[in-house]
C-alpha cells in the first residue's frame, strides 16, 4: 500500500505535466504513420482552409466594411513590422513593400465600396 508521501515523491520524480500534455496531444493526432525515429507522424491539418473560408464568409456578410477592416489591420501590422526591420514576409508576395502596396490597394477598394454603398443608400 502506498502512502500519500510516497505518491508525492513518485509524482515529483516523474515528468512535468506540460510534457505529459504535449506527449498525449501529439499521440492523439497521429494517423498511424511512423516517422524516422518510430514516432507517430501527425496527418496534415487543413486549418488554413477553414480560416480562409471563415474570412470569405465575413467578407461576404460584411462586404466592403470587412475588407477595409482586415486590410487596415494588415497595413498597420506590416507597417510596424517593417519599421522594426522586417524586410521579407512569409506572405506570397515576400517583400514587405509589395505586401503593403497590396493591402493599401485593398483598403482603398474597401473604402470605395463603402462610399458606393453609402451613396446608394442615401440617394432618394
């Protein structure tokens, strides 16, 4: 029979809870395929496709307002990153100047769309 003191020593001598969680989480994602060291290889998770679909839905529902908001957030984020020294991005366009130009064009188009909607709504 184990006492609470021996249980505490056994638990304290073991791995950290975060290691257990990471090990358990990695094991749950395995698709049965093994990597080079015999570790399970996680299957491809198409999370980005879900993100793209959600952004498209927001764009469809909110229209030019959503485009303007996302583009403005992108411009601000890339502007700050460029001022801090980021020159190459993981974005398809790579060069942060091109990304800023692209996002600026999207922002202008979104604002033009908002203007067009407002003009149409308030013309009697």
